[in-house]
C-alpha cells in the first residue's frame, strides 16, 4: 500500500485544521499563555517552539482537550476539543522517555494495534484487515521488519517511529507530536524530521510538532510558532534561517530555546506564499 492510501478518506477542505484564537491560560494566577493565536491549514507541516516553561506543553494540552483556556477559543478540525467525538481523526505521539518501554514485553505490532482497540473491541482478536493496517503504518515509517520484536528491545529512535506508526494507523487528518526527538541522538533526530517531512509531502497529512530544537526543525517545517514568555511569534522558513544565522554568528552565546528571539516579526510578515495569504494571527506583544 502506498503512503497516499493511508491518508484520511475525509474530504479535505480549505478550513483551518487548528484554530487558536486569543487564548490565555494561567496556573494559580501565573499567566502562562497571554493572548496566543495561531492557525494551521490542511497539509501544513509546522512546529511549535519554546523553552521549558514557555507554555508550549500547556498549549498542547489545551489542543488535546486536557485543559480549558482561561479565555479565547480553540478548534480542531472545526470543533471544540471538549466536544470532539471522533478522536481517530487526530493522531498523537506523546513524549517518549528513554526508559518508558525498557523491558516492555509487547511487540511492535501489538503497540500499533492498541490504537485500534476502541474500534475493534478490546476483547476481540484483530483480523487480517486490521493487522494489515498495522503493517502498512509500520511500512510507512520503515519499521515493517520489526513487527514481532518487543518494543523494549528497540532503540529510542526506533521506538519513536513505532509510536508514529501507531498515531497514523487510523488514517488521521492531523498528527500532533510532543518532543519526538527527546533522548534521540542528533543523526536519528534529523532522520525523524526527514521522515515527518516525507509523510507530510506524500500523504498531505497535517503535522504539528512541539519541539525545542529550532535547528533540526527549520529545514523541514513550513513555519514555526515560537512561544516566548507566554506570547507567540510566527517565523516563516526564511525567517528561521535568519534567526539561526544570527545565532551561528554569535557562538559566544549558548543558544537554545531559552534565548530571546533575534527575529522580531508580526503576523503580517509571516505569510505563507504557498497559500497566498497569511494564515497566522500571532503577534508578538510588548
């Protein structure tokens, strides 16, 4: 089966896949997100960048319906996450710590099939068609030869690809990934972003990846939404390159997601030429 055949059968529209409109959130009166807005269109591959404590994990939890915003609205595929009934339309890859699956006896196939138990029934054995879905998803990420291997025996990079296959097995329209390269060496991190870019190109899958690694993501994503001190700025691909060049020219500073962005842009400057207009309402405040 080709990659395109795994893409969702849902009719793709021109409506946004993700809409975050003037969202604020606070923990114990400590403002974490301050009037944040972003829009992701069908078929885009974008990143959400930020340091620890920047609010990116909080925003992801709001997108997943785990938290409710203090103000503002959020829509996934046109629906409030709290009213989303068919979550199979959305794939999610949680952050995978190195020890998460250490010694875990489930096979790669079983891990991927687990995502389908809601539809096939927990007590029913998966049939041939269901197993074929798992195999096809694993084939997309290059892990089809590991079907019967215990996931606990795999490297961190291999485990991440299996988890991506699990997120894609139900043919979602959107995949959200939380720090997919945590605990993975530089070469495998680059390979993972290349894999995501290929899947995006071949299937038209909309992908949002939460990451602290601007350098790895910049070559592959179309745009980056950068959270800093609870506010948002959008960087187009060329602007990300400018930001990275600035950091390269100042090697005396230890550049990371904790550093202040050198590039200051407003939403009107961060348009996406492929669509012909700006899809982002994010404005850096202050």
